C-alpha cells in the first residue's frame, strides 16, 4: 500500500516504531509484531543519523531511550500534519460495527484520533460476531504475543466523532480486503483463517529462528506464513515454504487458536508434489532418501562414515564456509560440521 500511495503523490509515514525504522531502512519486516527484531540499536542509530540530518550530529544515541525519544519527537509532528490516518484492525465486531486495534505504543490511537479522516484497512477474517468474542480474542492475543494479560492500549472505534465529541475523525471508512480469503474459506486450508497474528508459532519455530523472517519473502513468515502465503499467492509461486519445517509440532502446541499448522504444511507439500512444482533434483533426492531411510542397516552404514568424513574435512573450524551444491545456504551463513559419531553410535558407546 505504501508503494501505491507514493505513486499517487502521497507520503506515507509509519508510526509504529519498528515499522518506522524499517521504512527508513527501506526493508521489509522480519517479524509480524516485532518488525525490526533483526537490527541492533547501533544499526538503528546509524539509520537515524542518515535520515534525521537536521538534528545535532553530535547527539548521543547510544541508549535505547535516546532512540525512542528521537523517534517520538519526529513522529509527533507528523501526527498533527497528517490529513488522513490509516490503521489496520486486530478485530472487527459485527454486533456493533466497531474496529479494535491493539498496541503497546499508543501510535494507533494518535493515528486514528488526530487526523480529520480515519481509514481502517483489514482482511475479512478479522470479523468476529460479538463484543464478547472480541474480548476473548484480545486476552488470547496479549498472552500469546507478548506474555501480557492485555496490551497497553486496546482501542475500540465506532464511526466518526459525534457533534459533542472533542476528539476523533470527521470521516471514517472501513476497507475490507478479501485477497483470496473467500477461496481459502471454501478449501481444506480454512483453519488458517483463525490466525490472530500473535506470532507465537514463529517465536517457537526452530526454522524461523535459524533463517530469520526475510527468508520467507512474504508479509507472513514462520509456520503461519508457510501455510497462508501459498493459499494467497498460489503453491506454484511458493512451493518451498511448506518445506520450511521440521514438523516438531511446537507451532501447533503453542497456537492459541489450535490451528493444525504441521498438518496444513503437509497438505501443501502433497499439493506441490502432485502439481509437479518440485524440481527434478528435489524429487530425485527425496526418492533416494526414502529408499535409504526405510533400510536401517543401509542408513547407518552410510550416515556413519559420511558424518565422520564431514567432521574430518571441517577440521578445527567446525564448519564449512562453502559447499558445492549448497551455495544458496553458505553464501549467507556457515554450515556446521556434523559430529564425528552418529547419535546411535554415541548412544551405544554410553550403554557399553
């Protein structure tokens, strides 16, 4: 949406602190509730110095409080200058026509209360029937997202300000986005629409922790992204995402909405295989692996020597900087060397 606004001659300003930082850095978010978790405060300070050049170049930005204070000063001016405030919605309440936003910074309240026009942009699965349903979801969201009983700011908005109201927008608009949701609702992947964007699944996902959010190439990362992105973009454009899982089951275990994420990723893997979206080498590799894995004696006879050879080649470094055929992995990270002995060999040694 920001790109479309810029093309239309409108300057959008992100008001969430993390989103503001990555907007200045011209990057995508790496986490859905902590978008700038991939940057250090030193990197943030460098970004602020590059973009806030009208401020004292010798100012102290070593502490996190200094960075927050500077961002607050810059953004507060923007609130009063803005003609339109655009927010999302954590929930939309059918019973009252209210929209609900949940934040810990208060930026959402200022965005919708100070400008003359408030526009809410939300996808259709955020609609809940009643106020009671919304309050239940709010309790789940805070506890699963940040461990709070409730976020610092939980704001209900129901239309423009009335004649007697001192604050609030004169105009109020709600834009409902389908963007493939209706199609998902009628499919075997409909359970993913229960997601409340708490990020608990990615916070507990070993794959997300290893590769980071940008690797998913989507607004949604982690296990939820591995399911909802193929549903919106099509499995032909994102067939690799459902494979970004060890199927350890932690995502399903911590999900407050009880979404069977591993089962849904397994369904996408089947769809990708049946649709022929996997490469020839990937299919060949899986077939070879299946033949080896089904034969324990063959498996142990191959993995034992392979692990030993890998450990020997890595030497004292304990990792590989570059491996032929795995350049996509090693160009941005090292590959740890395997242990000299397999788990089974170590287990037997301990038992003897």
